[in-house]
C-alpha cells in the first residue's frame, strides 16, 4: 500500500495518494501533531510529512502494514517503556495498522520533542 513514488510538494498531496482508511489515520496523526506543536511548520522531507520547529520535530509515513513514526533517537529513548510493545529502531517506531494507533502517545512524544528543540535553540543563543 505504499504510495506512488513521486516528489511530494505538500502533506495534503502525500496523504491523498493513500486509500481513504489510511488517509483518515494520517490526518488524525497530523492533527495530533498540530495540537501538540501548534507553532510547528509542515513540510515534506525525505518524501514524508515532516513537522519542524527549530529543526526537525517528527516525520511520519504510511506503509503496507504500519505507520512509521520518526521522532529521532531522543524521542524514542524518552518513551522507550511505552514504545516497547512496538517494533522500531534507533529513531523510529512502527505502529501496526491492525492495532489501534496510540494518538495520545504520539502527542506526548511531540510535546517532548518541542521542549527539546526549544531548549536546544535557547542554548545555542547563549553561546558565544
């Protein structure tokens, strides 16, 4: 069910390439991220929907059997207990499409990443 491999310009364009039931999930993930990071900007990076705020916050993407969520390694590490029931890697997690998507957990991870990026940006401003 991977979307057609084309150069996406927007998240809307990316989401539109999937079947309706997957579009619904992707839109809910998008809304969850927006609610947790209202100041973040949307873009396409690595051909995936991406949210940025003083650097990348998170990426997400749909695949045949799962939704990939990419909150960088610190986002995975901070929530490793909650994420331990999912397959994943150093900076990624797979949410199976045959199980409920943990939108609340996604929101918590995004809020953590916002705080992390804002702290990092504040620290950069203080250095000389």
